[in-house]
C-alpha cells in the first residue's frame, strides 16, 4: 500500500471518529424519550437502512467475490452478537452517567482492540502504541472513579468500559472480513444487530418510545453508526484493527465538546486532567502513524 493510500485510510479513520462523536451527546438527549435498549436497536437499524439504501445503487457494480461468503460466517456472527451487546451497555451507561464521561471512556476501546489484536490475531504493536495505551488506560481509570478519596467505581462508567471491551472483540471480527463489500458488511451489521437489540428490549419489557423521536434516532444511527462504521471498515482494511481504533481517540474530544456546548454539562477538574492524559496518548498514535508512513510507506497494519 503506498503512502497516499495510507493517508486516505487515516482520513477514513478520522471521518469515522467525527461521525461517531455525534452519538453520545445526541443519544443523551434522545434517551429522555426512548428506552436505552430500544435506542440501541434504533441506532443500528438506522445504520442498516441508510447504508442499505446506498447499497441498492452499488450492488450490480460489485464483484461477486467481494461479497460475504460461508467462510466469513463465524466472524460475521461474532460481529453481530457483539454489536447487539455493546450499544446496549453503552446506552445504559450513558443514561446513568454523563455523556462527557462516556465520550472519553469510549477511548478504552483502543486498549481492548489492540490487546485482542495482539494476543489473539497477532497484529504487531509498536512501543509507541503501548505508550498510547498506557496513557489512555490511566485516563480511563481517572474517569472511572467517583472520588479519589473513596475509590468507589461509577457503575455508569463500568458499563461504558464493558461496552468498549465488546467493541474491541467486534473490531477484530470485522477486521477479518474488512476486505469484503463495505456496503454489505454495514447493512448486515446494522439490520441484524438492530433487530437483536429490539428483540432484547421487547423481551425485558422495556416499553415503547415516544414515537416522535424514532425518526431522529434512526437518522442519528445512519450518521453516527452507519457512516462511521462504513468509513471505519474502509480504514481498517488498510490500517488493521489496532491502528484504526487508535484514531477514535479524537471522537471523545469532539463528543465531550458537544456535550459541553449543547447539553450544558460541566467539565470538572477530574475530567480535564483525564483529557490531558488522553491527549498525550493520542500524540503517540499520531507520531507512530507519521513514522510508519515515512519509513514503511506500506503495511500500516503495524499498530501504533
């Protein structure tokens, strides 16, 4: 892969982060009118329907071998199941905690994705990425405690962290099939995961949403999940699971700013300290990518 392809993949990864940054602050508002598990289902259904409509115009131009096959089934099933569980945990965590906290804690997905990519799927991880992981982990730990004196864990934060671990596994499953049709992957992921979450919502007797908020939730799902997943998969095919997830480090910063600007959430000293630590981790990711592009010009799969 040449350096132009490398930087295009970085652009896709950053675009995915920007699209996803809308998720937490907008979901925080909608969760006042839509039950959390039902909300998770609507977000994925919106992603599947939106990208599925795009796929209608692309399907005939697509090579048959680029579509998902039987050999891709285990990773496809894993992707769908994990995508049912992860957003449910996230919506519950967002409902309990603050959207700014959830936005920044979402970066723990980088740690989970990288460790899984290294230990299970044998992707290479440089010392620079390990430094990034260290800073991101410390930042997540800072946010996970309600008070420094009592060391009591925030339950909302723990739910968000659990969601990131699920997404870490899901990212690696998606990585295995990322060379296949992006349109098909996102459509299958959105519709199947969304249907699964809605089924869970009905099974637990969660109740129905205020119907006037269903369409906004679907539109949010198309942008924050559909377009985000689409560009993420495109980046992942070049950069690998580990490095692509690292670029999600910009999403929490954008999400936290939106929460501050539009939801009026305050930024505590604890939050600002965690933000500075997270920025340091992000700097290592960017440095590693620039180094990879200049020295290797290919194989961005070595994760920052």
